[in-house]
């Protein structure tokens, strides 16, 4: 396999390279591309040095099999250049492209059999990955009718600039200075922002619209009612969801726990030890689920919490697994 990573210096790009380095996915040729100010560096892969080159017109070769797009700042010309390559393009920010199918291999990976070389596919937003994996076993058994989700999004979801902004504000406040918010319109450190990004005319942010559309696509269920609120919390890494769902059939709590315990990429935690982004998820390749419970007035309504590392299973790892699954189906 001949592979290219575009945007290797981003947080997701760094994680993607690290994940590829630790897996047995056979790569014969790896090419690394980035913006001009990041080019020229040498990065290690499988014990050898790979030079980062500038991503500019006509640098992509026709012998590439898979291209990972990890840079959210790519312009339309660069996106078209990647899309015109005969490789499978996996975009980690698919909302910027029209009609790009999204995949979580454990959920709808069979659909990758219909994806031909030269196509563009996407890895969903980390929150949608978390929700899909945590809810899939219960969706299959009890049929979700309505979902209410509260997403707590960390600074890493906004890239390196978000992490650096949180770190800078925190350092100033701990030294008795004002936060001096620059990246955010208001103080972010030790605060919770009730929205992430600008709101549209419908009152929703882009992360909220993406969550709804991607979850319906992953479950192939346009009738699923989804209400979501995405807030920006002052955590450096991870994504945490609290969800409440109504189902078509009564939920057996013990059976639900068994289903989650057997689910791929899911770890069902114990209520005795809180499952958190810092303590459980960061650096982990699974979705951690806890507090599965029935609502007091209905056995067809349950709640749960779910968390994962948004840079790994929520993004880079999921993209790598898309590539692996696609290659297995077409190899």
C-alpha cells in the first residue's frame, strides 16, 4: 500500500502517524505533506526517517492507494487535487465536502465494500463516533426512537490553537493575571462555553448539525429523532457525552449491560469508579461507557455516559480502521 498523510503536523495527523507506526497495516511507501511552515522536518516511521514535504499542486502521485486528509485548513483547490487522485481519500473533516459518506467500521463498515478507489469517504465527528459505538448494541436490540445528547467538547477538538489557548489562559489565571481571551470571544479557562462555534439561523452550531446527520447515517435511520447540545468545556483532551434515549421496546438493564460488554471497541465501566476523559479515555483506543440506567418512570427510556479520546478512536484511529477495513474488503 502506498499512503499519504496531508496535515501530519496537526494533532490528528500526529496521532494518525503514531497509530500507523504501531499497527501491522502494510505500507510500502509513506509520503508526508503539510503547510509550508511545517515542511522540511524529518519524522520517524517504522524506524526510518520520512521528510515532510509541502502540499502543493501536482505533488500527489498516481500510484497512491490511500490519502488521509488531516488538515482542517485545506482550501477547495487542495481538496479537489486530493479528490482527483485515483486513491481512496479519507477526510477527517468531511463536512467541508458534499455528499461524503461517513464510516465507523464497527457500525457500518460493510458499506465500504461499495466504495471504489478514487472515492472520498469521511470519519465522523468524534461525538458521533462515541454515540454510535455506545448506542449500537442497544439500538440493535431495542430500536432507538429519540435521543437527547449533551456533548462536552474539549480544546483538542479545535486543534492545536484551541489547546494552546486553554493552556495560555490557565497559566495567566494561576499567576493572578487576567485570562486575556484571544482565541475565544470570552474566557475559556475554568469556564464552560454553551456553544462551540457560530450558530446558524436554525440556532444550531456546525458540530450539532454534523452530530445529528452523521448519527442518522451511521445507523441508517432517518426517522431517529435527535436533539443535541454541544458545549465547549475547559478540558484539554477527550470528548464526553451524556445521553438519554427512548426505545420502541422495554429495555432489560442486565441484558443491556451484557450487550455493551460484548460490543467491539466498547468498555463498560463500573459505577464505583467514575469514567472520565483524563482518567479513562486519553490514550485509550476504546469508548468507555458508564452509568447505564433506566429512567424512573419508564422501562423504555434509558440513560448512559460515554467518553473517548477524541484524537484517537474519535478521529485518527477510526480513520486508520476505515483504511484497514477497506483494504481487507478490496485486497
